[in-house]
């Protein structure tokens, strides 16, 4: 039995739902109700600051009013409760406005990322039967309107494309809000209803969709705020894309709004863009992935900007090395908090009162006393305390199944509802988790998740390619970068590394999926049963590159992810 009408995804059994309500985890709140309450309690307080285009600042009352008018406009165009709307916006104020407007009518935002292109967007719109798609006109040099035209022509359900900026052949978002005073007492969604669909990291190509309810997600915000000390004086800088689970909820911009604080949207995460905003907006808190934390740490010594307002930096999305963690606090003059979690649910934090060694050597403890943790071996048996094993979890904000994915759910979740995270961890004596890495082949490129199979299938489409294997290799800044080992067909025309990268780019996938390095080899190492040994490839067991099948390119330069490329469902 379920707690409400959710036919597209499994939900919590009634006994668990009653338990979580009795414990006070689920309080019957909705995002619509939260915004209304904050607007009524302190409507003149600034909710959102957007420094782009002349620094826009919206109060809670203004945000609530804008969301109400936009919701009325969406409704007038036929968007209803339960409809899916793909939202692909950068860090601009309209992102927050659109999301709260959709919350108000019970439509489900499907959070896409600015880096996604035709392959991903086409899938999201088709699979969810989206009725609308919200985009910028241009972002980071890319024209999203042309992409929208292509996707709309192929997606029968897609009736509307709304554009922030010049709309071209589509509809300007600024033309959507209804005039007059929209009905502010609309019932809206119930607390157990779905609020939105997030993206999983995925290991076989396009991501699975993660269904989150109002009650469960708001509980994670409330718990995160308590742990991180978020209150009405918090000024949270969103440096990662706002659609990420990490900058959305840990504690993120939604956590800051829940507490009545101020959200400052950063258009780019690099120190040259972010440091001035920290100084100008008196930012107190932010969250970032390890590669970005390294850049900030190195840039802090030479900056002329006053970073003294910064009190707490949260780092997650990929394994943060102990050496790098030890450098952050002295460099930035603030506290470090490590975060390890996933968009599917479980989030762990080091605590403000943890000792320094715990903060720099572990990835924290769960939010909730009802976060159940199992660490098991390959056979599913509990490992000895302190040993590494596979992490399984269930709890009041961990989903019970992906959206419309019954076959995948049978392997991703145990029969008793534990989510198989794919992470290898151990637990310390004080209950903190230490993350060793991923059991799956998924590559974590600076917080961006790359599914090797997707890229391999693209490269295999080239007539000169016999076989390909994509693996992650260690990198100082990114944690991992992608290396494509390629075997050419006998007698085939020579193929340059740049041609392989161009092939992937031209398939319209996100830029972070393009291999950083391409090496040509004669054969792959194999396991005892004849399978390609990716472990052997990662450890350098591949034959020497640079054979007659093609030249080995020089290693790609190490760079931090571009602002439109950073993504993390793990944090």
C-alpha cells in the first residue's frame, strides 16, 4: 500500500509513512505552503539576488507574487497538476520563479542541466511525455532555441517552449504571467504528492528519474538546515547549477529559502566570478565540488576581494582528498563541512562540532536517526564493523523506486526497500562514513557522472573502430577524467584522437562526456572468463599506446569543469 496516488513510482509502505509522521519527520508541508508562509511572515526580506543584468533582488513577497502570476499563466495555457515540464535554465532568478510556479499548480519540474543537449533533452521530453520545456535563449555560447525546435518536432506531447530572453519562434516566459490578482488560495498539491523529478547519475546512458515528494524533501531541508546552522541571516551562494541536488538541498537554495535566508545566484563558479559576489553580497555559505574547492583554495591567497563574511563551505560531489581538505580552512578563513549523499535520498554531513581530523578524513554521518545503513559484502552479508563494503540505505527521504523503471527497481532496491547505492564505504567508531569509491563503472568527473557504455556505443559507430573501452583515470583536480582506449579495425584508415572526440561531440551529448584522453591500443586486458578488464585498464595494464593503429595523443590539459558542465547527483 502507498501513502497516496503515485502510480509511476513505488512509495513508502503505510507502516513506514506512519512511523515517519509520528517521529515528526513528515509534517504535512508543501513548497507552495512554505513560500506563502515566508511571504506572510517577512515579505520585505530579500529572498533571491540575481547579479546578472543589473542585479535583481526579489523579496519573499515579490517571489510569491511572481510565482502565483506565472502559475496562473501556465494554467491558462493548459498546464495541469501532474503534467511534466522540463526545466533547463542556468543560475538566473527565473529558475526559482518557474519552479515555484510549477509547485503551485502541482506540475512536476523535470530538472535538466544547462550542459544537456539533444540526446538527453530529447529523452527527457519523450520519456516523461513533457507538455512544456523552459530554456534560456542562449547560454555559454549555445542557442537553446534551436535545440528546442528540434526536440519539439519529435515529441508529440510537447506543446509549449518558454524562453527566458528573446524567444525566436517560441514563447517568451515574460509573456506568460497572468495580469490581475491570481487566486492565491488554490489548494495545490498534497504533502505526499510528487514535487519534482531529478536525474540519477546513471551507468548505462541517460539518467533514471528520481521522484521526490514535498514531505520527504522538505524533511531533508529541515535536517540539513539544523546541521549546517542555516537561519534567516544565512546568505547562500549558488555556484553549482541550481538544478543539482547538492546546491538545491544540502542545504542549498531551497534550504536557505525554507529558513527565510537569502539566495545569491552565481552565473559562473570560478573565483574571478564568485569572489566579488562573496564580498559584495556578504555571502556566508556555499557548496561546491572538490575541483572547484581546489581552485578557490589556490586563488584565495591572491585575491583582493574580502572573503571574511564566508563562514562555511560544504564540499561534496566526489571524493575530497584529505590533503586538499586540510588546505581549505586556512586558505578561505572559514569552516569546512564534508557532504556525501545522493539525489535518491541519503545525505551525510560532518558536523560543526566535529574534531578537525573527523572533518578532513570522513564524509560525515546521516541526517536522520531513521536513516538505516547496511554495509554488506558481495554476497549481501553484513561486513565486520570498520570494514569496507557496499552501502545500502533506506529512510524517510530515500526513495523506494525510480520513476517508471520497474525492471531497474528490482535490482536497484532490495525486497525490503533498501536502496543499493553502488558506493563502497566503511563506518568509523563514531558512525561517520568513509567513502572508498564506486562499485559501478560510472566515472565521476569532478562531480559529473559519465556512463562509459553511452560513450562507447557512440565511438563504436565509427567504421574504423573495432572496439572501445572508456574508463576513469585519476586526476588531481577532477578526481577522475575519462580515457577512451580504442582498437581500430585491421586495415582501417588511421584515426586521430581529435576525430574521436569530434565524433562524440557531434552526437549532441553534454560536453563533460567527451573523452579527455584517447589512446589507441592493439588489445584490451581480459579477465579469467574473457571479459574486458576495466580494472586492468584503469591500473595501466593496457598495452602500450601509440602502435601502428594510431598515435597516442598528449594528455589533455587539466581544467576545472566549466560552469555549465558541473553536475552532481552524488555529493
